[in-house]
C-alpha cells in the first residue's frame, strides 16, 4: 500500500507541475499580447491543449485526482480498508493457488514443444483395433527407418521398484528408457548426464540411474549426490544424473527414478511366456517420438505406415496383422480412480470461484455501507456540479485500489495455498513419484488477476450506481430515524449478504457430504470380520530376491508367525480386499457356448492355507487347498471361487467340481482347465464396488507373486498391542525383507485410496467452506453495524421513552436472523443440487442427507447470529442524550 501511495503521489506531482507550467506560459502570452509583442510560444500551447482535448488525455489528470482522493479516503478509514483488503486477498489468493495447481496438472505442457511429440503404437488391423506394445528389435527397426521423420524416437517401460537411498526401501514408480529419452522431451538432466547407447542395449546390465528432482530435493539437494550408490530392488546403482525440475515424462505422476533400458531386469519381471527383454516377441515397450522441423503429422503417419509394412514382410510371424500408427500421448491424472478426473477437475475449479464470488459480494456490501455513510459528501459534490458519471468513477477507483491491494496480498497468500493444495494430493499418490511444476507462471497470474479485477469492478459498480441514484436534496436534508430501512423490501446490502450466506452453505454442505462419505466408508461392512485381524505387507522383490528366495521368505514368515503367542491363524494372499492395484482376470466356464461373451471379470488372488478361516468366512462347500497344491511345482490346477462368481457362471446350479478357464486377449488360455474345489462367501473389494465383487483364489504353489500380504487372526481385542510384536518378528526372520506396512484390518481399510480420496475432498471443501463462512460472517457484521449506526437516534429516542434494552437487542437479532434464514433457504436449494452432482463421486451418500442439511445451516445460523449480536449489544448501550445531541 505504501509503494502504491508513493507512486500515485509522484505521478500527481509531475502532472501538477506540468499544468502549472502551462498556466504560467499562457499568462505570459496574455501579457505579451497586451504589450503588443509577438507571441513566443502561445500557438504551441494552444495546439497542445487542443490535442489533449482531441485525444482525451484529460482523463489522466482526472484519474490521478480520483486515485489520490481515493487513497486519502482509504487511509483515513484503516478498519474498512483492512477488512476489504483481507476479504479480497482470501478470494484472490485461493484462486491463484488453485488455478496454479490446475494449470500444472491439467493445462501446462509437460515439456517444451509438446505439439511435435507423438506416441507411436502397433495397432491390430482386426476390428478390435487393439494397441500392442513394442519389442526392442521392432522399436530399433522403426527408429532406424524413420530417421528422416523423427528427430528422436524413444522407448520406455514402467513398473514399481524398491528404492533405497537411505532409511530402507520404498515403493517407487520407475521407468527404464532408451538413451535418447530425455532428448525427445527437450528436457536434459538438470545435473549430470543422460544415458548412453551402450547402457541402453538389452542385457547390458550397466547399473546407473537418474533420480527425479523432487527425490533429490527430499535428500536435501545434496550437490554430491552424483556418483553415489542407491539400492534398487536390492542391487546397487550409481546415480549419474538428476532430472529437470518438474519433469514427469509423458504421464502424471511421473517416475521417481529412471534406469537405462539395458538394466530393465532390475524390475524382476518377464513377460508371461518367460521371454527375455531383447526378444522380438517380447512386447513391453511404449514408444514416443519428436517430429523433425517442417514434418507434418500426416507425412509422418504415411512414412510410419510404410516402415510398418516392411517390418511385417520381414518378420510376419510376429508382426502380421499389425500396422504402425501415431497419436497424442495420454498424459494427465493417471492416479485418479474410476475415470473421475473430469469431475474432480470441475470441483477444483468451482470451489475457488465460489469463494471469490463471496469475497466480491462482501466487498460490494462494504462499499455500499461505506457509501451510505458518505451520502452527504456525495450529495454536496453533486450539488456543486459533480456529474453522476464522475461520482461513479470515483467510487469505482476506490474499488480498483482495494482490488490492487487485495491482489498483492493474495499473491503472497497464493504460494501457501498452492503448497497446501499440492500436499492434499499426497495421500492419493504412490510413495515416490514426480509431479510437474505447479509454480505460478505469467498466464495464471495475468488471467487470475484480470478476472479478479473485472469481478471486483463489476461488484463495485452496483453500490456506485445505487448510491448515486438518489437526489442530492434528499441527502442534504437532516436525516430521520427511518433511513436505516429500505421501504418496499430488502435493501441491496441485505441481498448481498443473503448471497454470501447461500454460497457459504453450498460449500459447507458439500464438505459435510464428503465427511459423511468418509464416515460411511470407514464403517462399511466388508463382508468379513475386521476385529482381531492384522495384515503385514511384504515384497521380497524390493530386496532383490528371485522367485525361489521369495517363496522361501514367504514360507519362513508363515512358519514363524504361527508360533507367536496370541496368533490364532495365519495365511497369505496377493491381493487382500481394499488394496489398490493388483490383478483381475476374465473367467469363463469350460464348455460354455460363447465363452467370450459369457465370461465374468473377477479379482485374481494367490492365497495360502486357511484364507477363509482368517477372514472368518465359512466354507460354503468343498475344501481348502491341500499341502501338495500349496507346494511349488504343483501340476494340479485348482481354484476356490466365491458364491458371486459361482452364481454368474452357473446360475441356480452347483458350481463345486466344475471347470473354469481364464481368458486372455485372444480367447481362452491354452492351459489345463481349472477345477473348482471350494466355494466361500463373497466379500467387498473396494468402495468403488459397494456390492461384493467376484473373486477367484488359486493356491500359492500354482502361481508366484512377490508382493504378498500376511493376514493374521489374533485373540479378540489384542490386535493393536500386537502390531509392534509382529513387526519385530518379521525383522528377526529376515532383516533385509522390506516390510511395507503392519496394520489392523480397520486401519488398512481407512488407509485405502478410496477413503483417502474422500478424506482429501472433505478437507479441501471444509477449508474453502470455512473461508466462505468467515467472509459471510464479516458481511453480516458489516450490514448490522451499519444499520445500528444509522438508527442510533431512533434507538436513543426509544430508550428515552422507556423501551427495554432487551427488546432492542431481540429486534436487531430478529432482523439478522431473517436475513440469515433467507440465505439458508436459498443455500439449501443449491446444496441439494450439489448433492446430486457429488453422488457419483461419494460413497454411500444421497443428495438429501438430513444430518448435513441440519448441521451446516445450524453452523451458519449460529455464526450469523453471533455477528449480529455484537452490533445489537451496542444498540442497547446507546445513551439517549448523546444520541439526540449528535443529531
């Protein structure tokens, strides 16, 4: 504010000096004319004055005068100015913060020259038109055949690894890439180097890595990080580079670490047929390329198709029936479940706009109240020749100054708001990932500030028009005690407060719906017993263990945990309920007429003995897995299914003893059919599927999965005290084995992605609703303070005539309650509409939730009455003699 004032003062001084100089020259010209002397520079002055009038430059003088006057008036009313600036700062700050986040996650290009970057796909020529990944030999042949089309063509393969940079391994999103990967995105490492061609070749086994900028920052931005050793899945890798800040590749979130393609075996994965990474049949690479300057997408597509045909002719057994095509890479918000990214983005954009709208309504209310206090001043200026347009411009100038000051403070607040909003995304992300740069850029700054200034001026114009509409003579007369009321209905100030209350209730009710969703998600019945249950998540692959050693670690843990006092039963499973990710399969009954169309999607889990017993699920029919079926190398293909899958495959028939088969992309798998040996009750698997989802369970010996979860049933009521004991036992069995979590079943459910997403939404909506509530309360307080000040003489007379102060108190409170009640009624209608929209995002919540629709209005009503009580209390303490003397 001080800087703005100094700038205005200096500009005004320069303009006044120029005006005085011109007036002095004109007086000198008049004196020379009286003396009969020829004019020295009068023609120049007249031409200058005519030019200034012709081009309308006098508006600058008027603007400076209005600005100086507005600054002086605001400086003499620090309370009003501070309230208005804080109000606007909150609205503008949260908008800049939110739009910076949206710009970084949804709008801003992830890398320079993104329009020239295309994904390359191997697409089936069959009607299904499915895309297939590339093998390294196919990728290499396409890269060499399109050097005149693509400046760079890179390949990558992603997965999760265990990264240990000190403090134990953490699950990390990783990507194995070719040497030219960073060149495609015009994003060379910020420190160190990129990978070399030698490191790229499959099987090279050169163990180097590039870490993300965010991971480097978490390690204190150590300048000596280059050359250090980190462990990835138990193997040591040398850090040779640090990626550019905010670089995430083609997706959000991006990897936390990059490996050369030649070190991809660190992922500990092969394709299902067991082929090595360098085989032409091993299709596991995604390809992306940057076009050369001057090459159009159509030209590149035609050239790519030609290369694809040559590839098909050269290797028909692998490439027959596939063509090579281009498309824009899909890049945004891959961590949001259920395809709800668009709905969440809309919510993220609407919330700050509503807060800004409440702030603008509050500013309009403040300006209106202040304008009424200055009505005599405006009347005097009007009677002395000040036109209505000039008065309106003066009031708009004050609004503009407040907007500039509020924008400056809001800009400072936006940094904190962006960090807080970005932190709220943490629970929805994997352990170590890379997010793009969401810092403020000039587009967000200019766009948000322009929008805020326009909104502020629009909402300042309403009070300006209303205050300048009245006749000057009416305001020059002595005021009566009834001018505080507007005959014929609500005043404009009351209408503005009603709008604030309605919008605040909208946000508060939406936050309440999210909280109800969190509560119902946390207390949902999963279909099995939660009490007395513990889970321990381990992954031997993150320590570098192969299948044989991984199986050994799993069995050693099972044997040891069975001997712990208080443990009643122990089992193991690859994908317990309410776990993100995992495997799902298409299951069909063997012998079905149309297996593809009658197949059923089911959660695929590898389990050990006593799985149903640990979950307290009864064995509906059949048996548990035998020791032979649980042993490695078992040739018996058996499965246990739940009653939900049995009913879908054989409605109304007996499923025990039937045969099932898994389907791959081409149809039934060419493997031995699977015998159903047992049936257990269905359980819920995620909040996104409120009904029990079909499951198929296969024995531990039939299929290997590294990431497993040990599930324990302990004596009733002792699960939480057992957490520390179980963690120590696991460390004693194998201190190198990464233990990802040790938790109760209830804690595991509450830590799931679905619940965390709802909790984050509740926090964000509650924060925005709280800000809007604060602004609405300020609006109520401002209006009631103005009304009380306008009716001081009336209250003094009534007290002098014997009115009890309590009656005046209740009168003011009733008026404030009436305003609040109207705002709540409108807000409830808006909240019902919001509930309809949020039903598709929330869990177990209806558009009409009585608890929310009662508690949220009560919070608003209580806050509004408190805001009315303070001015009402002041009304009861009016001294009649002082009030009458002041009038």
